[in-house]
C-alpha cells in the first residue's frame, strides 16, 4: 500500500496519519517531522531547513527529494508507506515517480484532504503538539485534560514555531501556488481521492477507509 496524504497546512494530514498507519500497518513518513527532528538535534540538515520553515517557505526540492527517497529505501517501507507532506511540488512528484518506477513500484492512492482557509488558520494558530509523542491538540477545540501536558504520554505540549498567524497565512499561499498543482498531476494519474476534511476526526477517517478498503 503506497499512499500519499495531500492537503493544505492544517488539513489534518498528521492527525489522520496516526490512524492510517495503525490500521494498515505501514510507516508514517512526514518530511516536516524529519526536518523538525533534525532541527532539534542541531544537524546540518536541520540548520538548512530551519530558515525556510520559519518563514513558511518550502525547503529546496533536491534536499527534500534526497531525504524522502533515502527514507523510502529502508526495510520497513517494503510493504508500503504513507507519505505526509511529500511530494509538495510537481518536481518532487516527478522525482518520486521516477524513484518508485526504478524499484518496480508506484503511487497507489493519493488522499487529498480539503479544508477552507479560515478553518485552517483557526486550527493551526491554536494547535499544541506533544514534544514526546507528536500527538496534536487544540487550545480551544481539543484541549488536553491538564494544561500543557499530553493526555496519552504525559509529555510537554508546545506551539510550533511556524504556527503564528503570519507564517500560517504564508504557508497557505505557498500551498496554493506550489502544491495545489499536484491535484491535477494525480488526477491525470487516476489515483486521487477527495476527502472533506471538515467533518470531524472520525468521519474523515471513515471516508479514508472507504477509499483504501
Ligand atoms: P509539515 O510539517 O508537513 O506541515 P504542513 O503541511 O504545513 O502541515 P501541518 O503539519 O501544519 O498540518 P497537518 O495537515 O498535518 O494538520 P494536523 O493533523 O497537525 O511542513 C512544515 C514545513 O516543512 C513546510 O512549511 C516546509 O518548510 C517544510 N517541508 C516539509 N515537507 C516539505 C517538502 N516536501 N518540500 C519542501 N518543504 C517541505 O492538524 C492541525 C490541527 O487541526 C491540529 O490542532 C488538529 O488537532 C486539528 N484537526 C485535525 N483534524 C481535524 C478535524 N477533522 N476537525 C477539527 N480539528 C482537526
Ligand atoms: Mg503535519
Ligand atoms: Zn504525548
């Protein structure tokens, strides 16, 4: 099962990914998470990525393609994978296709999660993320039981550096300009399914399961 989660910042890609990987037993590969991990560790890659991420701009294509493809070569991706936040440009999508074709594989489903702009801004500016397990919460709509503490693992909750109103608005613009063309790209490939991302966590997941079977 070779899957891609497509959708604007805040559509719920990370949230649904947790459920999808649990049900279908495939690894969750988020290029954003890989970069944040590298920023935390202070690696060269992290230093390069950080300047783009903090502005809400895309990290340069070649850097991202290399990171994603080398991750896909790992053993746990043999039976399938769930890509979250990659590809994000037509160039990245073409490189991914080339890479998969060279290994006798292809993209099987692209889940395009749609949510309107105002809702995306509300979700992201209120989002809290667990430093330990990555679970996400919302200050108003999905608050943790104890302020600042993760319900599931007790980890510390923080706000992502790129979740300020200004950066969120830029990320949405960057999505519209550079990532949205992928909808057409995968439409032509006949692998895209459109999911309404504003119907509540369980309904969104149920719609995804309908597509994947
Ligand atoms: P990345 O980490 O991929 O961030 P993003 O695409 O901006 O998306 P988010 O993670 O913010 O949103 P999400 O869709 O995962 O939503 P979530 O489930 O958390 O990328 C960050 C940066 O890294 C980029 O800006 C770029 O610089 C760089 N980068 C990464 N990949 C790259 C690439 N391929 N090329 C170049 N650069 C790259 O949900 C959001 C909130 O909504 C949460 O609070 C959640 O609780 C809530 N929520 C979720 N679902 C629902 C629902 N159904 N109803 C109500 N609330 C909900
Ligand atoms: Mg995410
Ligand atoms: Zn946690």
